[in-house]
C-alpha cells in the first residue's frame, strides 16, 4: 500500500512527490495525460512570466539561456527532475473515484485500483476551458487552446478574450499573416495583461492591423462566420477559425466525487482546506497548487504552489511515520 498517491504530474504534483518521498514515504503519481501535461499543451515557445529560480522544485537548478524560460526549457527540466528522483509516475491513467477512509483508501483508475493511505490532489485547471455556452462552440474550427500561428496565414481568425493568452495569440497571429478580429467582453484590453504585451496589442489595434470589438459578446458560431452583439447592435464576422481563450477552471466534478467540500465563504468555489496542512474537509485528502484557488486560477502558480508540497510532506511524515513507530 502507498503512503501517498498524488493525482496530477504537473510541476506541483512532482514537487509533492519529491518532498514526500524524501521524507521516507512510499509515493506514486497518477496522471491522466503526459508528464507535465499542461505544459505540453502550452503554445510553442511560450515564454514564462517567471524567472527560472521561481520555477525550480526540490533544489534542482533550472538551467536556461533565457532570462524567462520557454515552454521547451520547462518540459526538459521537469522530466529530468522526475527521472533523477526516480519518481513512480503512472502516465495516461485517469483517476475515476475514491473509496474508503484515511489510512485505507482505494483509488479507482482507468487501469485498475490503487490502495493508499492518503491522497494529494494536484490537478491544476488547464484541462477544462470556460465555455462560452453558445451554439456552434463545438464546431471543428473552434478551439479553446492556442498552439502556434502558422496554419492561419492569410486566414480570418477570431480571438475571444483580452487577457494574456488571447493578447499574445492575437499578436502572433497578426505577425504571421492572419487577419485577426478580437472580441472583448469588457471596455478595453484587461489591465492584467503584462506591461510589455498590453501596449503592443493596443497599438496594433490603433493602427488597424487588429480589428477589436469591445463591450461585445458572442451569440453564435457558424462554419464560416461568427455572430456577436456589439454596443451598436448585432454583427456577423466572416471567419475561418475561432480561438475562444476565455480561461479554464479546476475539475470540480472530480473534487465532488472525492467528497471535497467547497469553502462556503469563497465566491470562487475553492475547496475548503487547512492552510497549515492543506488537508481538506475529507480526512486524508489534500490539495496543492492552483486547484486550491478554485475558479480564481490566478491565486496560485508554480512559484507559490510548489511550497504547498513542503507543508503537506512535513505533516504527512509526522502522521504516517509517527503512527508506524507506535
């Protein structure tokens, strides 16, 4: 039986495995996709907003030639840490449910059952996009994930949203030769867009290279056009491809199946947990990383979420090893 099963092999999940294993506990990770699956899905050559030392886990230096690491640097770094620490990682194994109680849990996965004394949920949020909820959102030319611009040269592309991901996508697409229209629900490009990206986007809109519709919402998507409602009335925009980059949210259904209660005082529906130990309302089930913020996905990043691993590991070592010595 495992002492700890960690669900999610992202940077924070790896940090949890590393810290608990170093405490002498028997640990494994179950991951429904690839190692650091969210990073695999990030845009090609995406630049992190953090410096290398803020992305490090387990004391391993993060070597890179860039002041701010690229996606590819991080993919290489985290797989090397996982390999060097000889972590037990079970990839492409989706977790379905949790039965039992602390000390005697059974986690059912797509490949079988895993007995464990404790569980850490480090599932992030990138796998579940915030849907527009409009007709046509499920069409094949609509995506909630942006990778790179080159397939859209000379095409009409609509980008929905006005935060960092949509701003960078709109700029890249424009410079690659796409004809970009930006749909923004608010009155302007969000002030949360990074200071070196926001003026670039505003200037491209001002010079007419990017068409922007503010205070506008999407009402329907068709194979060759998108319908929006603007302050001046309805508008139909011809389009070849749509990027609905409207954010993401944690797997609330999984939290529910694990009987992790939401914090009734938190509008973001964050899970209820002890900030000193990160144990949730269900004994033996812990949360780490961005999932701790619920739908407020900007509360926790790799930089501060990685420290959850140390709190949880210290607590579990005392619980598991202390009981074993009695």
